[in-house]
């Protein structure tokens, strides 16, 4: 896609397949609207086989051009008989690429090839015992009776000609079917979800034994090849990166620094809403005394932010101000640097998938990168991590030698402590929340709980209440502790932290942090709560 900016016509989001994949072999997930599309891709990648998710609207010619080693049809919420249900041109079954259909995908295969799909009166849902035929390559090393995860109402009542049934349940006469000659396989159940006990074996069997993959997707080679590729692309051009200190932008920055060294400038804006010591920690890693070769600019913009946030209590207005101010600060720095050739974005694969799966990645909506392309003069965006899942970004980070504490950092929102302080943000409140959060994190780590909790932090309620300390009456703030377990950050459960740890944290915060006389623990889940307080 061509776009104009600052008088320059540049190629913003076009990515060649070579840039995307790097692996020599690829398995394609064809997305029919199932909730597990990303999960299937991740599971395939866990087999060291590179996997991409594409929408079911991709044309067969394009698939032939991409030449995947195998195609996996995902599940989906529809019935094949719905008028609006997604179908796929039948020629896909004749191009010789192995296919595995899952759930809706399996019904679509049966329906498209002349089998019969029926609607059951009762849905089959949850853990289900299935009997498999171990002469199928899919199930060769699987127990004859194994537990799988079912979630369907329609089922395959009659398999198409040339197919044979390879698994059954009392409800589902063709819980799996195949036509080995045509390399077409199908399972009504979901091998990708962890409730299917031997699902990973089944996927492995498909990608290795049916598709003949060699398994060349390894983070070490990704990193090496990516560095080489960036070097070739950038030549002696200038590169600019907005560094937040989070996992994605840190890994992207180190990758670029290894590739082009001092042609890279990283701008790190300390907005005064970071966790205690965080600004210095980022500087220690990326600054002049750190191990990487790059130009590092730290902008200490704390006072500017506090000024702008004075008297503002509305959460959305606060977010907006923090975002806008970031762009302004970044713009000033970018002006000093002058025109650059490339701008680095820490976009990752879920962002690409969620932004519509087109050939173009929409810029991450994260506030501190979202507005940049409009204000910086550049020719092209580099998104070195756009095909990686979060766990792969972390692996790439470790390959690059980034310290573990940075690689396994908890998610931290772009607007930082600004949305963990309810109501107006002041320098004093930032101090309180930084100190309290530091104590909380320290005690969680001491108790050995840090790796087991999804996200945890202290926030500052806007509530002040009466207390007594020594012989004095106090009227101070209440700190709220939050800890959640989550796999996708869309839903979350409150984490059950042992009482003795909570007592210790509470007592330390009240004793050590001036201005606090109460500590509360937030037990709400998401929904209806959110993880952050604002
Ligand atoms: P909520 O509060 O919506 O948070 O349940 C879900 C996850 O997203 C993070 N979060 C953000 N991350 N910019 C970000 O980069 C933001 O504005 C933002 N708001 C929330 C939050 O920390 C949690 O992990």
C-alpha cells in the first residue's frame, strides 16, 4: 500500500512473505471464525513448524503461490447450512496440499465432498471420551480411548466417498475421518486445546507425518536470519525506535541494534508514571553504559506530564493527555534527529491477526506508538516481530541475550501509573503508588509467587479515611492491591495470595509509605471489573 507523508511516497505496510516468515516451510491456518485460530497456530509452532493464520477469503491461487506444506481449517460458530456460513472453493481439495479440518472445518470438508452433516438435538460439549483407530497416522501413538474437547451441535452423519471413520463417540459416529490417499483429515474435536489430552501428538503427526515438515522454525535461526535481513534492507539508512522498556519494544530495539548498531536511535520518554526505578533500569540496559551499540536518548519529561495532568480526574481524558504528550515529546526529539529512513514498531502477531488479517498490519493502538507515523518523517516501517507470538518474542529476547527480568516483565500499560491512580494524578500520589507497588512486588517475589501470577500491582484509590498511628489521628490514602490470573487478559480471576503474604505487604506499606493508612485487596474478576483500575 502506498501512502503519502511529508511529500514522500512510501510503502508503509507491505511485507513480503520472505520478510514475514523466514522459515522455509509453512503450515497455514485457514480461519473460519473459530475462537482458537491463534491457538492452533501457536500449537503448530510449538512443533517447530512455522504457521500463519489467513482469513478464509484468501483465494486458492494465493494459497498455491504461498505453497504451504499443509492447511488447517479452523472451527467456527456457523452451521454449514447457514446461508451466511463461510465456505471455500472445492478446488482446494485437489491441489495436493494436505488438509486437516477441525470442528466446523471437519464438517465443511464432509459437506463440500458429498458427505452428510446433521444437527443434533443436544450439543456435545466439554471433555469427551473418544475411541480412535490407531491405524490412522494421526492417532498412531495415541491411547485407544482418549479424552478430547468437544464443542459442537452439528456432526458428520455420513462421511464422503473415499473417506473412512477413524474416531467415534456415542454421540458422534465420525468424530474423526480421513482419506489418506488425498491427504485429507478431519477431527470433530479440538486437538489444539489443552483439554484434549493427546492433542499435541495429533497435530505433530499431522505436520510431520502427513505434511512431511522438517521442523525448521527455531528462535535461534529466526534471530540470526532477521538480523541479516534487516542489515540488507537498511543498508546505511537511519532507524528510529520509540522504546518503552516493555518486552516488545525492547526486543525490537535489541534486534535492530545487533543489525545496524549506531544507525539506530532509541528514544525513551520517562513520563514520570513508570514504576519505581524503572527509568533508570531501562537506561542501565539501553544507555551508554549498557551492553548494546545504539544511540539512546532519555527524555525526562516528568514535570511536563504532572503539569498537564493537574486537576484532571476523568480516566479517558487522562489517557488522552498522556498519549498526546508522548507524541509531542517524541516529535520534539525526532525533529532534532531529522528525517529517518525507518521507524521501528514492536507490533506482534496477535496485533496483526486481530487487526483484520489483511496483508497489512494496522499500527498497534498502544498509545505510545499509535500516533507516531503522522509526525515523523520516515520512508518505511520495520516491524521485526510482526510474525511472533508473545512467548516467541520472549524466546527471541533470550536468544538476543536480554536480561530475564526484562524479558519476563509483567504487562505494563502505556499510560503507566496514570491509570493506577484513581482521580487526579499528582507527584505525591505517584510517589505513594511507586513505593507501595515496589514493596508489593518485593514481597511477592520473596514468597516465590512472582512467576505464578499473571499480573499484580498496587494502585491508589482516591479514598482517604481516618486512622490512628501512635497517638495521632491520621487522614490518609488507601492503597489497593490487585493480582490476577489470566491467559488472554480478556478475562481474569483474582489470584489467591496467601494471607500471610498480604499481611506482610499491608504492614510494610502502612509502616514505610508516608500518606497511607489502609491497604485493600481487590477480589473482583474481569468481567465485570477490569484488570487496571481505570
Ligand atoms: P484491562 O484494564 O483492560 O487491561 O483489563 C487488560 C490488559 O491490558 C493492559 N492495558 C494496557 N496496555 N495500553 C497498554 O499498552 C493501555 O492503555 C492499557 N490499558 C490496559 C493491562 O495492563 C492488562 O494487562
